C-alpha cells in the first residue's frame, strides 16, 4: 500500500468538514467538498477509474469483481462531515505511541483530560498508538476513521488478486451529522444490494439496531400585555414553555437513561412573551415507546395550559428515522457475514444496539438494507475524542473479510 490507514486518517482529519443544520444548501457547507474532491483524486490514484463526485456532494466508486460467481453487490459507506457540536477548525491530531496506560491530558487545553474512569476501553489499548486532539477541537474520527478504513481496504482488494470478491461499491456522503446524509443518494448509480456503514465505536462491534426517532415541536401562543397593566391578564408564553420543560421527568432524559431506555430531550426554546416554541427529540427502540413518550409530552402540555385559559398550544411530530432492525431481520445474512468477518479479523464479535442513528437507518428504509460496523473511535463530537491505529487496522481487516465471505457463501 502507498499509504497506511493512519496516513490517510491524519490527512483527512485536518480538513474542516463541519456541517451546518441551519444551511439550506446541499451539502450544507461548501468546505465538505474539500475532502470529497480529495477522496475522488485518491480513489482514482489507486485505480478506481469510475470515482466521481455528483452535484449533490456524494462520492461513488467501484471495486470491480474478480470472481466468476454471481455475488450480491455490497457497499461500504461513511460520511465526511463532522458534528456542529464542537469546533472542527484547525484540528491538530496528537499521536501517543505505545500507550502505557493512565489518564491523557490534552496538550493545548490541560483542563481537558481523557480519564480511564470515563473511558474504560482505554484498558484494552495498552501498547497501542492512540490519536487524540490537542484539546481545542474535536478529532473527526466520526467518521473520517471510517473513510480511511474503506479507502485502505479498497486498495487491498484492488491490488491483491488472491482475495476473491464480488463487486464492491463505495459511498461517501455529506451532512450525516445533521440528518441529511442520504437525502439525495442516487441508488441507480450506486447499484448495491446491501450495505455497511463504517461508523461504530468499539473494535469488534456490529450494530443491527438503532433508535427510532422523531422530532417533536410545541408551539405556544400566550397573551401579551404591557407589563404595567398585566395583573390577572398576561400569560407569558416563555414562562409557559419553561413550565412544560420543567415538568419533563428526569428518568426519561438522556442523562438518566442507558441501554434500551428511550428518552425525551428538549434541544431548543425560542420566542417572546406572545409566542414561544420548544423543540424536542424523542427516541425509543420501539414504536410503542415512541407513542408513550408523545402522549406523555401531550399530557404535560395540557396540564400546564390548564392554568392559562387565554393561551393555546399545538404539537407537531415529524419522523426522523426508524429502527433499522425492522429491515435487517429480513436479511439475516448481512449481519451474520459481518459477525463472521469480525471473528476472522481476530476479535470476539459483539452484536449491539445504537443509542442513536446512522445513515444506515435511513438507507435501510430507502431500500438498501444496511448494518453498522465499528470504525474504532470513542467520545465522538467532543474534544476528548480518540482512536487507536490498531483498531483502525482491525476495521480494515474486517472490511476485507466481509468482501471475502460474501463471495465464499454464494
């Protein structure tokens, strides 16, 4: 290989690709194309002649089959954008060679410490080479690790003729972090039967289940009045919104739930005395759980507004994504092959659920059944983000084994 997976990763993370949910454009930020254009050049350089970026900022490429068997066409997908949660400008990756254990103090902001107590997976990284930030930005392992792993694996599959495989499609998307990652994928151009996103965390993990997710908005219309003459007449929409949020039970919040527990999470309040809006996200692994949480919010809003006879409220719900397990259970070989690939790559597979969503959630319901495989990063969306070289190499090996297994099992 010309470049290692670490070489590629270090090259990609310094390119600012933060997406912007307030932007109406596709991609939401022009700077995402800086990495997308680089990927086209690198894919063409390793021999993928059809690599190109379309007008919507999606990069497609094909690793041609080298077998006479009729093998399902599989796709590996990762997103180029980093989250708006924390700055992705001026990323300065730091490499800790032969990690000896213990907490990691970040060099440019020593108040930021990656603590073993908070990151127990560090205990499995002794002797490995870790990559962190300097403490002033996020790292971008979500999901530039996945990109580096896919490109590295594609080069192996292309150059090592002893590895038999069917047609492999590559897809790199913008705007996953703001929920638009697959809005305009051209499925005809992609031409895949099944897919894997390389967007998980701990090495060895395969994920076949996500939250189901809705956005829930409450619009409150109060009674505006000059404060000097407001006694018994004013009904302040901002205060009404505050009462609704204050009544949300803590045990149904992100900070108090784990495992298979869902939650209701207020993410924004805006408005004035006359009108206020609350934006929430609702998450659960089941449709029944979503309905229960919608009803809970409705009951709270109704109870609060009962004390404000001149005010009204309206609730609107919009579907964001659904649990991909509903689709994947119809195609068990997708997950079975990924689990076996992890085992062949030298790890004990762990099948788990995602307390969130990936591009695979929406791809699955758009007709492309998609599971999620680890990319190796940790503490996504924060300056404490970290990953190891060895885990990225394991992800590369897993991709190669997935390609081999699909060809073997036809």
